[in-house]
């Protein structure tokens, strides 16, 4: 069976694809940042509580079986990383600006409602500034 020759993409099509990629990137980065920095339920960790747990892990490592040591090693790495970021101020300003610039177009193109954004914890004032209303 003979295949028909591929037609070249028009410049308008290439620009539309690039715009879609840029909008998706801005939305994804903002949503990921919101998700990583939203308040979690339960007791807040402090430097003291993390250091106390790290000390307990260090004590438990020698007597643990290989599977427990694996879990403890990962927990130690996670806690050490958390300790490094504890108390660091999070500035979402640039990501928020990028989101606001593209959110309306992205929502219209993808059919995403105000309620769907709110379910992902996007603040109502950010949606309003982006032009996304109920």
C-alpha cells in the first residue's frame, strides 16, 4: 500500500503547538508548587522533632533487618532533605504570574471549570485575576 506524502505543518499550527506547550508548562509548574507547599494535616514538624527521629533511626539501623534498614535509610534521606528546606520561605510570585497569564486560555481550550481549579486548591483570587469566574 502506498502512503501519501506527509504534508508540512503550517506556521500557524506550529505556533499553536508551541503555545499549548508553554501554557501547559506554566499551569503544571504552578499546580506542582501549590501541591508541594500546601499546609498538611496533623502535627507540624520542627527541627527538634526531625533531629529526634534521625537519632532514633541511627540507633535502630544496626539491629534492623535488611528490609527495615532500607526503609530507615530512605526515611533518613527524606528527613535530612526536609530539614534542609524547613523554614524556607516559598515565593510563588513568578509561577503565579505565569499561571495568571495563561490560565484563561488554557481553561477555555481544555474545558476546565472554576470548580475544578478550586478543587486543586488554586486560590479564588488568583482565578479571578486570571479571568476565570464561576
